């Protein structure tokens, strides 16, 4: 096992890798319930489709993550992406239906595979300027912390200011125990991390889950049963597995040219968002884990991108939206996960979750939120490497960082950063700093934003 994964060479241990795998799983386990909730809402019978999409979610996550561990041998986990599933459900499926949208995802996945085989995705990664790579890591740190703060209920919606801090007033009807639990978790993990306690993030998640029981935040299941497992698998084979409707995708959508443009827009959107979400996650979390080489590139990047591409194709065939590399992988990496054994552990847990879903979902979001906030802190540390003395570098880097949490999209943050980088360099006469690929990426993002 050590020879295959290179555990000692990475200065890790089997115990550390397994703990990291558990940590990653628990911080992203919410997807096994959230994804079916979102996708099933677009179908003719949400109750009938929930079980099949649940199976598809777990299996696609397991396939993608196991591939990442065994083929790329990197500690990243994959699952149907948040944001991408909302685009699938509320933009694509409303036009083409659930099965037509699956066909669109399959087409984008095949495109991923082709451009990965010819090395284009790897070239795109290398074309991203060094300062933007640093900014991507810091931006993802802010983004993942914001996800944690929101998931815990510490940051809430406000019509006047968009966001606001949770109210802890004793005058309200119900005291917000979930945000309080999250704050306790942040302090606990920070203390454990300070004293270099192995598994500090996982310990924090477990302790917060236990504390949440008397607080009423952790909801224990009435029973753990596999009674519906056979029924879910049967429904999955009938409703989701290989149920891609290319007829709906190519059907009448207002004329031939309007139809072609509509399909191209959908496929390009899936392709661009997933590609840059994945690139951003790989580069950002790998930098935080000091896995990048002297040129700021991730070893075995092409293998990692291929895993992402194949997982998207597999996910479409199984019945779910685009599978992408999860930013929550940073939680396991922060626990010391550096090899594919971390991913293998997480992937196997997704298979176990099919059987023991009620047990997996005992962990409330308020218990995993502190892990995301702490990971955000760790990933922000790289921002000190940015050169703020050169405004042609500082402004694009800043926009990359700030736009990720504000737009709730890693890809959008990268896009705005690259567009501003190209425009500022052109207008200041620093054309030599630009590469053709960087300029093309900026143009593609402009087209995406317009369409």
C-alpha cells in the first residue's frame, strides 16, 4: 500500500490518510441528500425520483473519488457539484426535461475527456498567471469559509444588506443553537490545531455532533434500516440509469439555429463552469497542502482532470448532474491527507452511505461548518505571497479572491480575474506578460457571461 500510494514519500501515514478521508467525507456528506432534493424537484414525480437520484449521487461520487485515489493518486474527492446541479435543475431541465439535461451533461463530459486527452485542460492550468494561482487558493479559502458560515446559520440573508450576522437575542421565539454550536466548533478545532492534535478537524466534527444532541441540533434517526435499498436500486435502473434523452435535447426549441445556439450555450456553460471549478479546486487546495512544484503546477494534473471528466460521463449515465472536484477536499488535506489513500477512503464511505444513509446524515451542518471555516483560514494564508506593489497584478488577484464568495462561484471568480488581468496588461503595455491561451480564456469567459 505504501509503495502504491507513496505514503512515506509524501511524509504521511496510513492512519493520517484514513482520518483525512473520513474528514473529507463528513464535510461533504450533505450532498447525498441535497442533490436528490434539487434534481428530483425537476421531474414529473419528485417522490419517485428521489431514491434513484440518491443512488446516482452516491455511486457517481464513489466512482469519481475512487478513480482520483487509484488513478491520479491524489487526495481529492468528487461528487455532483453544487451550483452545477442548480443550473441543471432550474435552467436546463426546465427546457429539456430531466433526461434531456442528462444528455447535455454527457456531451459536456465527452468534451472534457477529449480536451484532457489532447492536453488542453493541462495547458489552461499552466497558462494561469502565478499571482492568480495564489489568489485562487485564497479566494477558495474565503468561499469555503463563507459556505461554512452560511451552512451554520451564522451568516443569514438580509434584504437590505444581502447578508447579516445571526441574531442571538434572547427575546426571539427560538434560540439559535446551531450557530452557537458552530462557534463552539471553530474554537475547539482552533485549540486542537494549535496543540497539533492529530485528527483535530475530525475530532471537532464528532464532538460537535455529540454536543448537538442535547442542544436539539443533532437529530438521531428513529431507526437504521435497509428496507428501501432494493426498492431504490430497482427505481434507479428504471428511471435514471442510462436514461439519457437526446431526442429532447435535439427537439424543437424555436427553430434550428435557435435550438443549436441553446444547446451550445448549455454545453459551454457546463464545460466552462466545471472545468474552472475543478482547476481552481485542484490548484487552490494543492497549494495549501504544498503539493505544487516549483512552477506552481500540480503533479499528475492530467490524470486528475481525466478523473473529473470520466466521472462526469459516468454521473450522466447514472442519472445525476455534472460531477466535479469538491472544495471540501481541503478539510481532509488540512488533516494531513496527501495521497490517493485519502480519496479511496472517502470513495468507499460513499458506497457505505448507500446502505447507512441515516447514520451518515446524523452529522448536522453546524458540526461540519467549523471544519470549512478552519480550512478557509488555512487556505487564506497563501495571500501573503501576493505582490501588491504592482497594480497590474494586484487588482486581478484581488478580484479573483473577492468574487468567489460574492458570486458564490469559483469559476466566476477565476473568469473575472483573468478578464481583468488581460485588459489591464493590454492597456498598460505589458503585452509580454500575456500568453495566447490566457487571452483566449478571457475571451471565452466574456462570451459565457454575455450568453
